[in-house]
C-alpha cells in the first residue's frame, strides 16, 4: 500500500454498521474505472505475486520443490468492483461471458513436467481433482463421479486434450462451449449492484476463434447451432439430476 501511496481499506466494525452496509460503502465503487481503484488492484496483485514467490522459495529451501505439484488458477474472471481489467474479453465475475469464466491456469511439477510449455487445449477446474489424484497415485472411489479429466498424460505430451462440451449455469443465465462455438443465454435481467450493465435478456451465439470479445451475435445466422447446443444443455441438466428448470428457455 505504501508503494502505491494508498491507505488501507477500513475493516468492518459490527458495532457500527451491518456487513451489508459496510460492503456496499467500501466494496461497491461508484466509479469502477477509477485510477485509485486500479492502484488497489495492482497493490493486491503485487502482494499475491510476492507471496507466491515466498511459497515457491520455501519449497525449494526445504528440498521438496521438484516433487511438489503446484497449480495456480482462479475461480472466476476479474470482478468489476476491484479495478480489474479483462480486455479483450467481455464481461466479468458474476457473468458467463469470457471475462467471467476464462481464467489463467499454470501448473508446475519440475520432476515430472517440462517447463515453458503452452497447451492450447480447453480445460476446466473440474480437472483439478482427477489430476491431483493421479499425481498422488490414487484413484477416485466408484461413488465419486466427475466430469473432469486427468491432465497429466496430455501435459507430458501423450496425446492432446480431447474436444469436449462444457456447460455453465447460474440461474439467470447459462452457457455451452464446444470447440470455438459458445451459446450464452440470458433469461432475465440481472442487477449487479447497479454497476456495469450485464448483457440484456437474449440468446447469444459467438465464434470465439474470430470474436474473442463476444461482440457479434450469430444466433440469427446459425439457428441450427443454437438448437443443437440447447438440446445438449437440456441433456446435461438431466444427466446431473437437475431436470428442466424454469430458466431453461431460449428467449
């Protein structure tokens, strides 16, 4: 904070206000493009970077770095109220646009994996569990079902990550991703604390290989693709035991 000339954010005092009041006052900025807010984000990012370095150094100093699997990733894209920037991706945390769901994923295991490699296959956070279980030479019990993949063979160059269809659902919206095509359906208006307008209700189809910023809706041009993905989404909902939902419609 000193390096960026910033004051520490005030802690919540339950004797003075409710958590909701504190959170709205401190964490919902009126201007999400504020240079001051951006400085707080960069200070937090630098703090994170420093401490990841401390962790890796400690692993090296204790002699276990080469046999330790380290994964760095995020549960969502940058949120609009912290000063993050997701460009050229559109959207942010709380939304199923690429800015909300496409995140960094770095994996390191010096004794097993080569360094400096970039893999362009599509992976998911669901892959972490089976990958770590395989690294530990364990296996999932039959009672545990996962859609995740063990990534280790692909990271060692034994074939390529297979194409697959991925799904997201968060009530007001859902999405399907397959290869370069993505269907994003928004079923009802969303109020994200009154900041940064989310996409309006509608059916959106994007070709991410040509439009990573999701600016050109191709739903009207490729209705058969929309129908195909909608059917796959319904089958996925049934497969995971959710069945049909009031939001499972194409506006």
